[in-house]
C-alpha cells in the first residue's frame, strides 16, 4: 500500500514542499532514498524506536521510504514525524482521513515526544498560501501563530496526538490554546543612562528617524555603546510585513524572534570583532545555509563595537548587505538569499590609545592615520552619519537631564510617518531612497545648492557622500516638519561627514 504525506524543506526564508512516500512490499529491510543526508538517515532508528515505544509494530517486510523530489538535498530532523506516520498508515495500523490536506513536521524523541524543528514560519506561510493545514511541534505552532490563520495550525507534543489529528479525531488547534510564558524582567532604558553628549543624541535621533547608518567616534568611557543601544528604543514598532520577515529569518535558524508584550521587537545584534565572515554573513553546506548576523539584524540594529578592529575582509564584505539590503550566499549546488536591511550602528576610538584630543594621547599623526585607514573610504561613504561622543566630567558641572524619551520617539515616529506617506510603502525610509526618488524628494533651492557646492569642494566628497548628505538633510527636514530642505538642514547634514575629510 502506497502512502504519501506532505512535509517541507527550508531554503532561505522560503519553504519548499517535500513528499514522504512509503510503500511496504515483500522482502526485508527499511530503505530510505531521496538524497537524504546522514542526519535524516539516522532518523530511521529513532523513528522506529519511538513507534515501538508507543505500541506500534514494525512490519517484517521491505519498507521503502522516498523523499521527493529526489534531486533536492534533504537535511535536518523534521522528517521524523511524517516518516513515522507514513509507516503506520502504509502498514494499515491506522487509517488516516484527508491526509493530503496536512503539512507535517517534527523531530521524534525515543519515547514518542515531538521536538521543535526549523522553518515553522516558512512552512505555515506555504500552508496558508496553498489552503492546507499544518501539524507542528507545540513550540513551533506558537511561533507561527501570530502570522497565519491559527485555526489551521495544530500543535502536538506526542506522536499519538499527531495520529489523532490524522484520524480526524477532535483536537484543538493552536487558535484555542494560550502560550504560557514566564514573566519578563523590565529592561533598564539606555536613553536614561546617557549623560550629556547632546550632539550624539541628536545624531541617533536623526539615524532612527531616517534609517541612516551611523558611526560614533569617541574616547573610552564616552558612552558610545550606551548611545548606540539607545537606538533600538527610538525605532518605531515593526509593521506586520516586517515582523513576518524577521520571524522567518529566525525560524530558518531554529530560533524565535524576541517578543515583548506579545509583540515581536526589533532585533539588536552585537557580534564581537573576532566574528568570522561566515558568522556575520551566513554559511553552511549545499542549500542548508544558516543566516548570519546581518540577517538576524534584519529590520533592526546591527551594532559593531570597535568597528575598525574587525578583520578587513569582514568590513569589506559589509558593503553589499548595507547597500542592497540582502545577502546572497553561493554554494556549488545552490544560491541562498536572506534579507539584511538593517541600521548599522558602529563605534570606534579616534586613535590607537583612544584618547586623541586629550593630554593622555600618546599617538603620532602617522599612527592615527594608519588606525583610521583600516576602514576604506568606500565603507565610510556608506555610513550616512559620523558623530563624536565625549566623556562627561560630572564633578564640577551638573549634567542636564535627558529629554523625555517619549517626546523624542514622537518626533521620530512622526518623521517615519511622513516617509511612509511619501513613498507609499510602510517600512521604507529616506536612507533607502533610490536615485530617482532622491532627485524627486531632495530638491534644493538656489541658496541650498550654493551651500552644497561649497561643502563638496571643501571636503572633496564623492558622489555617494553627496547623496547621503541629501538623504540626511531630508530626514532633518522631516523631523522639523518641513516640506522642503532648507540651508540649516543641509548645514547640519554636512556636519556629520567629518570622517570624509580625516580619512583622505
């Protein structure tokens, strides 16, 4: 008797359908075919043990299991559950009704417990697009619940529960269940910890409002890290599409995006400067490629501390994701693409000792120039805003209180709303404007053009830097609620390009 059940394989942020075909005929042995890797082949012993532990027999005949399409490489442990169900149905120990309307995935423990797998969000998306229901481990079902019709998502904890669903017995969907989560500790606001540094706070407000990449330069102890972490507190909540994209990336790696008050929060990723190229961009074998930090930071913040201490090849490799908002990872048999549209927040010291501009600095001009030149000019060009941070001496002069973060958020969110209305796309910001959009929305008057000409000639800026100044000026105007860009907006935007002059 031939039985076919549906499952899936994750490729990037998409789910590819896979059929589990099982036939029992005269002969001996269990044979698994269909270009399966070692992990899938090892699952047979685990699956058989789980079946026997739950009272199901293994037919003393030849069992052939085919994972189709046969030319698609299969990896992971998510095929355990559909393989077990296919053997049970093919051996006529159970009769399943409407088995073709379910997508099934799950890893089996030796006692028949169902464990989580990767790619639940992608699989649920595919199921909804094709009018199917889906059977997942409970943890994965709750992971997919916020994004799709939860009346068609079944969460199971054991093999027997999955069998009940396949037999048509009553079983609650995840729509009728509530997830129990532990109480989350409130996070201490980074914005409230910033002392002084009004210029840097203004810079991150502009960066958050327009989605601009920012580089903070300052002495040790000047709160560079704290200021960078405050960025995530200023960013607006994600829309549905952004939330789904972010959850899909994390699901592809078998992780769950961070949630707070039942809402997915914008990611904040902070890899160490010793991180390898593959950990930052993503890597793996064949089409089983895991996303890297640039994709985990999608729709959020990628924070790189000691930016110029990262390996040169890693810094150079960031140019593509920063510019294109995606990363393509090529392997011999496949090309996998992950989204990587993030706000880059980088920090660095101004010189090797870190104390340039103070009496403590011991660096020569040549040493400082070599230190700054570790980041090539094309990389500086792709960072819209350069800002200095300063250590605050609280001994003599009182530090003014920070502006209420709610007021800053109000300005940032209002500026974002102007951009969404301007471009007609929720989530699109000034930093992502195309060349034609920049020409349309960043037109300058006579006085503003004269000022820009002086800035370009004095700093010797590239065309890309000129464009970034226009985009930042557009954001500054949005924060002020202005329809047109004025000279004050251009002057402030140009002031955030001081490293162009230093690095030449």
